C-alpha cells in the first residue's frame, strides 16, 4: 500500500489559507481568494466581534418598517421632516422620533436650513443595503425569480 497525500483542498489548520483564526486576524489570503474565484474588494475579510456588533445595531435600526421607509426615501436625496412625513404617511411626531433614533445611531445626518431640519444619508454602504433589502422584499412579495 502506498501513502496518499491529502488533496490541496483538505489542508490542515497549519495552512494559513484554511485556518479560520488566520482569516479573522488578517482576512483571506490572496491564495484563498484566488481559490474561491472571488475578486478581492475593500472590507472583504472575516468580521470580528466589534464589526458584527456594529452590523447588528444597523440591522436593529432597520427592523422597523417606518425607519426603513424613511431611509429608503433618503436614498433619493436629502429631505426635511415635513417632506418625509408626507411621503411615508406616518404622524409627524413618530417620524421625528424615528429620525432621532437614526441620527443617534449614525445612520443619518441632519443640518439646519433656516427653520427646517434637513436629513441626509451620506453612507453609500447603507444606501446600497437599504436598496437591496427593498429589492429583495419586492421579489418576495411579487414572486419574481431571484437574480444577482
């Protein structure tokens, strides 16, 4: 009987391309990305506890339909409380409270324009997340097939 060598895809933990701890510490190696066939992009590494907690906070703020609607409206540009209230159909005090939570959570920014307070969502990552969430929901509701 001859000894067989392990195939490359079953390398042990001493191999940095398959060691999950190495990925958490430094992100995927160039070899791991090449093997997976993925194109490396910014922020593409295994998240640590702080990143996961921060992401969970974002999802918690997105979990309310009114807040999600307000954020979706802000993906189209800045708006004041009056315009956001009219567009989402919620009561003005409720909209103001939701916007305050979003501002305190760092998801939106506000600025004074005379007597008005204008809100904006300058974070491109968040804009894309909101649009993708709404697009996915559209597929769920409409029954349209999934796509990339």
